[in-house]
């Protein structure tokens, strides 16, 4: 999502509405699949997973340089994750599979009300929402963030946990192939933080301020993760 939801979408509060969301069972199955697949194909090194709150709503915000980043986070998170996934991925047999493991289709080029409702519903029931705040694959440096993460964080009050996935993409390749089998991929979880200022305001100014705060935290975490892993 590349623009702020309109005022109609922003009305009400997560705690005062019943929002539709996939149940936790599918995401738990997805986590088990992710654990087996990611550990079978590569050698994930997970740092700081204990920082993810054990209970209650939380948003995992990761950098994005390769298609394996989402499954890698799903397979290394200590809790089942419902990721916002571009709707273009929901094709053929992948459509029922992704929906069956609790993942959420999102139109990245419009204010997708269905995806917004489902994502807020995940947080309302105390689940874990995964999101790539850059919106698409790139260099993964958090230099440009879309407004969706700030909206979900401020609207729900859920803490944000920054995640750096390092080693999934190879430098110098325009279209990166899969990481070499059994290669090491580092997944570094950071300290949770609050994106909003505590006022609960969801004005454009408040969202812009929250996005700036998020960007500062994510950028600082990425730098720390690179230093800690030697990447």
C-alpha cells in the first residue's frame, strides 16, 4: 500500500470492532513448513528471536532483497506469522496454499480494504503480522518506506519488531537466483518499539511522524545487524 488509508478506513478502533482475519491454525502449519524447508535448504543463523513478545499483537518488519525472505522469517520466528504478500503471488496452486497457511493477499498499488481489515483482525486477536515496509524487493536498506506499517502500528498499538535478513541475495545480480544450498543466512531480530507517540492520532501528520520514527529504528537495527554478523 503506497498511500495513507482514507479517513473512512481510519475511523473506529481495533479494540472496538470485530475484524475478519484468518485463524491462527493455518499460520502455525505455515511456520512448521517454513522451519523444515528453510533449515533443510539453507543454514539460518537466528539472533535475538527472544526479543519477539511471547504474547499479544506484534508486527514484524523486515528488509526485503529476495523472495526467500518471507519464508525465512516465517520459519525462524518464535511465533506463527501472517504475512502481507503481494496478490500477484496468489496464482494457480499457490493461491489455496498461501491462504491455507494464513497469509494475506494485498494489492500494493491501492488502498486494499480487504487486506487492511484482515491485517488489523490478526492484530486484534493478538496475532503476529509480518510486513515488508519497503513494499517490494530492492536493496533492502529501508531507505524508502510506504505508509502501511505506520498505519497498522498506530491503529492497533502493536509494537514493531525490526528484522534484518542478510545473505539471501547476492550483490551484483539484477535478478537474484536462490541462495546457494546450505549457505548461511542471518536473521536478526531487534528490540520492539512503539511507532506512535501515544496519542492515538491517525492524522496524515501523525502517520508521517510515525513513518519517520519507524525508518530511524529499522535503519539503526540494520546497521547493528550488519556489524553483529559481519555482513
